[in-house]
């Protein structure tokens, strides 16, 4: 198995009264979602989804590529905040 089978993609949208929301996906193969998270920087919100409700990413070619360390850094912060609740 190749170690480069995973990629990290992002979509963004405006959420009224909260600002920009960024959803990042950890993808295996073409479009299989392993994990996903949502980050709203203006509200300092991170929501992690270890078992995402959606398993296939629709139109991955429309997403922006992000670095693995950006995804993993936010994921770790999300886990730490969840554990602190």
C-alpha cells in the first residue's frame, strides 16, 4: 500500500453571524471520506467527525487542497477541546 493514498481537501462557505466556515476532509483513494472537520476561525469553533455522516465526497475536483499538517493540527485541537468538556 502506498503511503500517499491519503489527501486533504477543503470547502468553504459563509455562515451568517459566524463568518467563514471551512470543512476539511481526509480522503482515501478518489473520494472516500475517512474523517472530516469543520473550522470557524471567527468563533474559534472546531467540530470533528471521526465517523463522518457522509462517506463519499461529491465533486472532489471542486475542493481546494490543504496540507496534511493543517488538517492534523486542527484535528488535534478539536480532540483536546472535546476531551476538556
